[in-house]
């Protein structure tokens, strides 16, 4: 992680993507230290995890079809 100025933090993720965090100037007391107060935290989970169960099969009700048509 690198800091180019007091309001911007840049890092490169494990897959090569770059991420920038910018914080606007503020007079809030809890944010007085700006990005200097931020610390890296190791990830708690990696990957996608297990897939959720499939939705049960059921016939489509006419009202649902009508509602889906409204969004088109």
C-alpha cells in the first residue's frame, strides 16, 4: 500500500487489479487522521464458497408474469 497524498490510498490486489481509496477533506473529529488511521486487515474469506441451493421448481403464476411484463 502506498499513499501519494494525505487523502488517497492506493494498493494492488492479489489478482493484479489496482484499487484507490480517496477520502474528501472533512472537519469530523473521528476522521481527523484521514487515511493515516486506516490499517490493512487480512481477508477472512477467500474464493466464492459453496453455491447456494437451487430454487424449487414451481409453476409460474399469471400475476408474476404480468408483473414481469411491467418492467420490460
